[in-house]
C-alpha cells in the first residue's frame, strides 16, 4: 500500500461565540486539511489548525511544511512499513508539529482502513464511548456564570474554566460566581493558559481550597518553559496540577515526569506532532503512574475524531476535552465521531470513519 497523492485544502468555519483564553481570542476555526490517497484507493484525512501563540504554526507555515517537505518525503512510501514512515516523519523536519499531526492522522486513517479496523481498535480499543467536558471562555464573572449554567442545562457535568487573563483577584471572583451558579455537583477544572506567576498561582489555588470551591485540577498555571515554577506550584498545593504547553515532545514529558513537576499531562496531537508521538508520551506517563488527558485546539470534527480515537484506545487516558466542534456554527464533516450531549461515540467504520470533508478550494 503506497502513497499515491497528497493534497491540501484550506478550511474556515465560524464559531457561534468568540472563544477567549489568556493567550488569544478565536472567532473562526481555520485549518489546513490533508487528503492522502493510496494506490489501492484508500483515502485518509487529517487536519491542522493554526495556533501561533501555542505551537507557532500558521496556515501558511502548515501548508508549506506539508507541500515543500513532507509531501516529497512521503510520496510512494509503503505504509505497510509504517514504523519507518513515522520515524522519518519526525526527523525529516524540525518543529512544525501541527503539519506533522495532520499528516500523521491521515496516515493512521489509511493504515487502520487497510487493517479493516476502526482506528481506536487498531490502537488498543480500550473504550468505544467517552465523555467530554465543556469550556467556559474567559469573560467577566457574570457572563461566565451565565455560560456555565447554559452548558450544565445542556447536560455537561464537567466544566473547564478559562482564567489567567487578568489579575488573580478577578480570576477568584470568576470561580466563586461559577461555583455559586452551578452548585456543588458539577466538576470544575481550571485552565490558566500560562497566565499566572508561580507565587500568584499558589496564592489563588490555596484561597480556592480554603473557600471550598472544589477545583478538580488546574491546567498550566505558569509559563510553558518554567518547569521549576510548575513544580513549585505542584508541591505547594493540594489541587492536582496538569502540564499542557510545557509538554510537546516525549523528551519534555520525561523532564516533567522525572522532576515530578505536575500531577497530570494534557496531550494534544497538534503539540505532539501526531498520534505516533502522543502514544510515546502516554506510555511514559503511564510508567510514572501519571494519568493523561487528551485535549485539542479549536478544530472541526475531523481533527477531534482523530484525537478521540487515540484517547479512547488507552487506559491511562482518563480525561477528554473535545468540545471544539460543538462551538462551530456548522458541521462540514461527514462521518467520524458522533455527539449526544457530553457523550461521544466512536465510529464502527474502519480508520477514522470519515466519509467526506466539505471543503473550499484546493491549495
């Protein structure tokens, strides 16, 4: 089974409401879509959104990396020798993790289709159904409280709250308002997106603990490069601390794990460079007794389908952040995962289970 062609397309889908974090505001979900066709007729799909403030990848850089470097490397490669293909995918180009991730998921789509298995079963098959949280964008406390209530009314029992954009006192008011509005039965996670300094993070987390706000975990409280600061926070509070932007590669994961700088790790395909590297990160974490969450950027159901297949296949992945497609004004994907409120069902079709992507013009 050899790669016959690799095509890229641009995609843009508006959000129903702007998505705000400490790092950016997103109003339209943009992506480069990859279509890989093999000589036996199998077609694989992949997606990469631009996230300049996180991965450093833009629409133009993703397109260029695929067309100029990855496509020439991959054409005519035999996917029955996929270990060599994935090894080469990581070494032929430094960085550019989003471009690699889009190609990686399309390759896995082809390989699992050839095996006649849904990708989650090809990768391990631990679950065939999972549940996602829903994210509350960072706004004023009253608006965030209203949003939280709406999401709970729609059936979501785990909320991920974005903070870190302003001062810690405002963040504390946000959390008090949301907990007051949703009650004690809803699980709440915080994501500061690198927005706090270590001492401020310790201060606010301890205050939330003293107030009984019952926060399940705090994700990436400090700057990505500040592993020492991340450990300082982890050691100083009772609340679980999750590393996100601090962990792109297996090497970075190993540093966090060896130093016990976080209690949990958030794996994203766009950071890891795809499923191949994400599997290594999860195995490392499992060896150290550290559970993982799989999250995403603002992606369509294409990219989230690939992430969900990976996440559902592993026992050590215990948390899922796959709400992005529910924020989009329209659905351009045929096939793939299906939502019923917070529940996500994996497709039974082989590969990703994507039948088609309603695209714009070819790049």
